C-alpha cells in the first residue's frame, strides 16, 4: 500500500514507514532514548530527502516525550526550574539551527552537511558509550558497584556567576551551563532533527551532578517544547514538515515503544548501553560508506 507524501514529493510504502516507526519506537522503549538520532538516518536510507527527514523525524518525539514526562512527573522526577532554563536555551538554539538549514539548502550543501554531522556525531557518541559500557560490564563481573553518577566534587562549573538554587535537584550552580546546554541541544534539533536527550542526560549527570532520575525526567520535559518549536519553525521557514509521514511514524513509534519497554526489562543497564553503542556506530558507519560509495555508478546527462 503506497501513500504519496506531498512535501517529500514521492510515494512510499505505508507499511514500510509504519514498520520503520515501530522499529525506532522499539529501540526507543528498549534503550530509554528519544530515537530521533536513529529516525532521521533511517528515513534518509529509505529515500526520504534529508531536509524532510530532519524536519519530520522530530515529530514522533513530541508524543513519546509527553507520555514520558507525565510518568516522570508523577514520580517527582522533573526539575521544572532547570527544565525552563534548558528550554530557553533550546528555543534560541532551534532558531539558529533552522536558519542554518535554510542557508545550507540555498547553497545546495544540506545533504552533505547532515551526513557529515551524523558520521562525526555518532562515531564520537557511540565510541564513548561503547568504552563506558565495557568498563561497566568489567566492573559488574568483578563484583564492583556500577554507578552512572560520579561522586560530587567542585569543578570550574561551580565557579561561574549567576548561581541559582534548583531545589528539586538539590543543586546550587550557575544558570549559564544549563542555558548553554539548551542552546547546543536546540541547535542539533534544528539541524539534525534529534531530541538531544542522549547528549543532555549524560552531561546533566556527569558535569552538573543532577541525579539520574531527575536528569531523564527534566530532559523529556524540555524535548517536548524544543521539538514542537523546531517543527513550527521548519514548517514556516523551510516548508519541510510532512504531516502524512509524521502521523505514520507516530503510530508505529507508539506501538513499538510498548514492546521495546518490555524487552528492555530483560537486560541489565550496561548491556543495554553496549547494544545501543553498537547500533549507533553501525548507523554512523553506514552513513560514512554512503558518502564514498555513490548509489549510481554511472549517470547519463545531456552535453
């Protein structure tokens, strides 16, 4: 069953897109990440133009983040004050990111830029996650405790001005690092179509010393609004949001996330992180191969 996508300007197999959304949703539910950094490359592999994949891939994150935030809020795992600062920075970053997309499309360099960013980004993040997961597995085998949060200690971050108290997270730090982190995530959301949770959560835990449960809940809270702002900006300025594709992916993602959450309970946290790291590295390698191996070996053109 084929459906014509008006913005992408191509027909796609609706069942294939539904399965793609379900697969990314399954991985999202299994690994506890938003899945935007997997959705966009998968759409590109399926033949969707990069600009449409970036703008549309973030839409399913809104629905999943809303349900996740409600669940975390009921457990009192959302620091709304910290989330609002992250959101302010994210909105500014998304504004710049969408403008950069517009300029790159006008220069005809957007597809190459997105592929290069994903290759670099996923190689670095996947590599760090792979190393950290192996260390965690080694500690588990040796019977040592495995913790994602380092002991509290003073760093250069604690010496910055504009300090404010975050009661929910039990922190007294400068508002500058959260705002800068929000700008970075918003910028990535605008250019790459990612929610940024898989970057934000480790930084909140390791650098800002936010408790893990609060880092996850607060990250989900800001993803809702940053993804929504990015979607509106992409639709208004770049006209690259395909609602038909977004709805199909959203349905598949919701169904897949439920199955992934059940499957994820059967593995330890360090095992899940190792599998996710391998998956991220594999997607980055596939994009790298695509940069050097053209789809068509020969082309015919009129001289």
